[in-house]
């Protein structure tokens, strides 16, 4: 994205492109939209990656959830900041681990809700702070 005001329609277009890249699992487009020192942090899963390590982290998400899709529910845009609520769904095709809890692949389609806080800096995504319903995921895969 060039350096327009990054508010309103410009920021909406950028986050729409970013979300489309996530649903297409287009890692190159996702990474092209990140600042070099970008931080990806999933606070409920206790996962954090920075800079170029974000690529491998997101690739691992896509590997674990090959049909993962996000459906936006609400979008809040302020100058250089997007907060979005979403519903995710994916099939559990691999073992899922959360600490000592382990759930074997079930082939079951699960759904959960979450929220991202995404600040932009110089037209690029500086952080992606994810807060998701981990309890709902664990219940659906039989760990709770």
C-alpha cells in the first residue's frame, strides 16, 4: 500500500486484501503487508513470532489447519488501527496440542470466534495481536 492517509477506505482496502490472503493461505501476500519487525502474537495460545520468523509461524498454522477460513463479523477502523472480530472454521486434520493436552486428528470441522488488533505503521502491519476462544476449540476437539 502506498502512503495515503491510511484511514477510512484505504485502511479498509488493505485489511480486506490481508484477510483475503489469509483465506487463500497466500503467505507471500501476507508477508508483503508486514513491517520488517512485525510481531504476531496469539495471546490465548501463548504463541509469539517476530520479523521473518512470522513466515514460519503462519506456515505452521496453515499446515495444521489446511482448510482454515475466517469470516469477518465486525470491523473497527481508526487512524492506522484495525480491530476486527471474526469467526474461524477448519477441519482438525492433525494432532492438536495445548501444553500437556493432546487431541488426535478427528476429521471434525470446528468453529471458533476471535478478535485481532492490528496497528499499521507506514502503510504496513506492525503487529497482529490475536485473541481467540481457545476454550471453544478445546471443547470441540474433546480436550475439555
